[in-house]
């Protein structure tokens, strides 16, 4: 994204460049990676092969509020996990794409299905497999603790770490830019 305006506006989380706010105002689809974005990136494995991940309720509320404001939410992840399916279904996320190590073709297919232009799509990631998607969309986002290569190419870096409210931060930003933040509703789950 080329910067044409250097002014910044105060948001709930800090000052944000006006170009980012303008882009966020156009978003109709917010796409998220899972590990390192919705979770802190750690995977807990039990002795019997069970897998556990921690999800933050702040992110859950943000997603439900964003969906209720009329913005679609999707996840694209390289791993497959029943935990992800269960969590996203509980948040009413319709588009759950798992097992996609090359995420860009899945993103392009989803955009075509929803008849969206790239400037209407935001993508948040934390590591190298997310780079192509971050560079492709209208608003490329990285969590605060993302890999340096991801931070370097992102339009916006969250003030919050992955797994600790970064998704909520972006949901709030989009709703604020679309004048829907005051109407945020849902349950913190």
C-alpha cells in the first residue's frame, strides 16, 4: 500500500495512519491465520495424542461483533484440527479452510465465491506462509510478535500479540472505521 496521507488518527489501541483507516473502512471480509494469530502459536500435545490450544475470549467477542456488523470472517490455516473447527463454529465463522499450506489459492477462491475485490479483504498472519496473502489483499496485517519478514511487508502491525487480543484489535479497528463500534454486540466466548 502506498502512503498518500501521513496523518494519524487515534484509535482504541493507538495512533493509526489515515491510509490504514481508509482501507479498513472498505473491508467486507476479514481472513485470519490460526496458530500465532488466534492462538499464541503454542500447541500442547498430551501423552495420548490429544492436542490443545488456547483461544482468547476477547478475540471471540470481536469476531462475533464483527460478523454481526455485516463483515464476513474466515480462517485459513495450514494445519487441520477439530479444535479449530469447534472454536470457529462457536463464533459463527462460516468459512473455515484447513490443511492449506499454500494459502493464497484458497484465499483467491474464497474471494471469487464471495464476489469481493482485493481491496475489500483484510488478512492477518504471523509467519512466512502468510506472506503471499498479506501482500495480495487490500489490508495486510501482522500481529505484534510476527516474524520480521511478515512485519516488514504488512500494512498494519497490531499493538497486541497473537493469541492475546490481536484479532479483537483488528475487529475493533474495522468496526470503528465503518462506524459500527458503538453497536458491537455478542458474547465473550
